[in-house]
C-alpha cells in the first residue's frame, strides 16, 4: 500500500458520476490525524463540493483497527515543548494555532457539507476522529466501533465540535462522556445520536457495490439510505447492548449536583452499578483536575451557541491549552515517557483556582482566525 497519508479513489456510478473516496492512511498509528492529512483533505473536500461529477463523499481509515484514533498529539507535544523552551511569552505557539485552525475548518466543512458524506466508522473513533465522524450526514458504525472523547486523560477537553455534539445527547450523558472519556459502542452511538446506521463490517464491499449499481436519478441522500437501510436490516442480530442506555439512570443521578466541584466529588465517591461505569469513573479519577472544571464550563458556555461560535470558542480554548502546560504534561505521561503518572497542576479538583480556569477563556485574538466560517 502507498505511504501517502491520504489515499484518494472513486466509486463509479451508473449515471456517470462518482462517489469520491478519501482514506486516512496511517494504519500503524491507528490513522491518527496529522497536519499533513488535514491539509490534503480540506482542499480536496472543498473541490469535491463544487465538482458536478461528485455525487457524494466516502471517508474511511486504512486497515481494520481504526477509522481514526485521534489527532497527532505527539507532533503537538513537540511544538509545545519547543515553544516552552523558547521563553518568549509574547508569541503564540504557531504550530498549535495552525493545526487547530485547519482541523476545525475541516470539521466545520463536514458538518455543513452540501453533499452527502458517508463515514465508515470501523474500529476506534476517538478525539480528532470524532471530529471527522460526528458531522457527517451518513455515519456508519460496525460491531467493532469504539468511540470516545478521552481528552480529560491528557489535560484537554472534548474539542473538534465536542462542545456541540455532547450538548445534544440525552439528559446529561454528553457531560458524563466528556468528563470520563468513556468508550461507547455502536448501540450507544445510535442511542445518543452520534451514528445513523449499524452495519456489519463484512458488508462494507457490498454496500459500495450496491451504491455503484443504484439509480442515482433519485436524490443522493435517498439513494444512500436505501442501500444502508437494507444492509442494516441484515446486521441487526450483531448489534450489541448499550451500556449507556443501561446505566442512564445512574448517570443522571451522578451528574445532578449543585456546583461543578460537588459534581466531580459525587462522581468520584460513587459506587458504580456496572463494570462499564466503573471503568468510566476510573478514567475520571486519573484525569486532569483542571479539565474536570474546564469541561463543565465549556459545555455550559456553548449550550446555546451556534456551530460557528462553538468552533471559534474551541480554537481559542485549545490554543490556550497549548500554552498553559497541563496538556504538555498529559501527553508526556501518556505517549512520550508512557509512565502514566501525570503531575497535574492541582492535586484535587477542590484546589483548582477559578482564575486558572478563567484564563483558558481569555481571547487570544481581536478577531478569531475562524471568523470567516
């Protein structure tokens, strides 16, 4: 297989048009989203949007293990440590600013794309992968799908539009998933509104063959869902149970508190009713104490914000996070030294200073670099 980070191909349709296919091609890195991938995919999708030959777009990841396991945070870590060593507080981290700006442009484009976007969500879909997946018009999960926004583990918050899609889940499920970074399966994704279809991975080639044979004189979205609906019906027996739905009552009870600190302490003191809930709460306990409060405030601030405003606010927040050190330490512990013992700035959530959290929301620019979305 080619060593190019993005593989492009076409599925020819009966009416002479095509489905444009983009494959994230870094299977050994679980298709982690690099800046190079973003800078190839963004203009390509912009071109496809205007190309009359292109009826729809199909996104997938190379290999069997992952659609996309997140952003390339190792490169981000190197940029942050280089910035810290430079000792010039007057300069923003240029790599972080550029990476997040381009990534969020791509995510916003997918949310607002004028043609159907089908994403085959096989395997791991996390972080930056969720940014590509969540905004698509036809989001397919398989029996192997594992979705999560695990940013609390690295001292960040659920970005890439997480402030939008987590706020649109039933009850306080989005808040819980953002705080714990809990993994959810295909049934969970359907239930919380993060996926549209469940289809067994073995039927992928057949889905594409049926799309190529279909009558595209009908509206494109109708054609696609006719094909996906038929394959979903064949797949129903393989759909797993939904731990989120099974634990919904306890999730609601545990996230019902008078203030953000009390909510975290209530979660950490809980006696989980299931192994899935226990794993989720263990993630929270090991996570950044700053993120515990940052996540709550960000979701509240974006509760009624437009999609454009969400991405503008996330850009500011993410570049601030790249300046403050907590994210650097989180990535170091998880992926660089791999000691899994991050030295968070504050030992407990009760010790986190309000001024520290407020600093993340201070505007970095007179006008957002995403003002033209």
